[in-house]
């Protein structure tokens, strides 16, 4: 049965969609069955997978609003090897349409139930905000992967996000927890990067992935070609980093019983 991970950060520009697309492709390279769900109205994960977001016959909007079945929305046979439920601007209307619906936060969880046996991993690329779309992702997920840059404002945003995850866990999804924190656009020459990394390890321990994603030109170029970096340049540092991340995730999957997500109220950036 699939493990479902919401890839989210309320701060934009931290490599959330880059991680969603490239982690999906890297897990496929390890012969896992993967479904990627684009839950962001910008549709960047859709375009980054080589799919025209404006040409979708069915999208995640149709799934959430029950205007179409999940089977019709799943795009199969992408060059990257994973299945995709795409998104476009239609998704912005979903929140308005769901606002008065009972159980609206469980729409995604209920829609995924029939396909859980078809995949090893389901990855959800969330919008960079806390809204009903993100809540749907958190309600459906087993864990949260948080891409973040090692900078002061990232720590401030992380506090709010962890509190949100704990709140959702308490109220609607007892299975939810932090799967891992992923350091992106990583530059070890920067002293603040090292300071923030040390604080993350202090407060989150082995929840911090040992794999880091470096700043990499090929990784930045790949989305404009509509493909994951493992296809665009498999020998690049970016591609190798995401392959390493997939391997680390799989090793973690063999170690059940992770501890509770800690609070973050003591984290501060120094200097």
C-alpha cells in the first residue's frame, strides 16, 4: 500500500516543486511505483513533468470537486516513469466550491483510497500557503517532507508549519508527522547555512535528511525542458542529490516507529 507524503512549505521559492518532481523520478529509478499529485494552481509540477497544464482533460480540480473520477485524472506513461494528476488555474475555484461542503478536508483522502494498492509512493506538491488544498494534503498524508533553505526567515516559517502539522495531527489525522526536513539550495561555504543546519539537527535530530540539495544550474534548467533533472542530466550534482535522497527515504522506510514531531518554539537564529 502506498505511503503518502505531502511536500510543503508555506514559504515560496524553497524548491518544493523541484523536490516533488525530482524525488518522484528518482523513486521511479529505484523501481518504485509513484504517483505525483500537483495540488498547486500554478501547475508547475505538471509543466515540469512535460505535461501542458492548459491541455488537461481532467485534473485534480475534478477529483476534489467530484466532477470526475481519479482514474480519469491520472496521466500514465510519462517519460519520467511516474503517474501524474495535474493541476492548473481551475484549482483556484475548488476552495470556493468546497467551502460549505461537509468533510471538505477529506476529499483527497477519500479520492485516493481506490488507488492506494497501485503505488508504493504518492507525493503531493502543495501550494505555498496554508489553505484548504494544503489541509486536504495533510489530511491524506502519512508524513510531511519540508524543503527549506538554511536561512533566518526559513526558520521563522518552519515554526508556523510545524505548529500546523501538529494541529492537523491532533484534530483530523493522527497518522501525520514530519517525515523529514530537506535542506535545499545548500551552500556549505555560508556560515549562516551551517548555523541553521546545526539548529535543525539540535531540535529535529534524525528528522533532518543527511542528503542536501546543492545549488545547481542543471537542476534549475530542467523544468524549462519539461523533465526531471535525472532525465535532463543524470550526471549532474542535482540529479545525484535527488537519487541519494530517494535512497535515504527508502532506508528510513525500513525503520518504523519514528518519534513524535517536536515543537519548534525554542529555535532562534543567532547573529
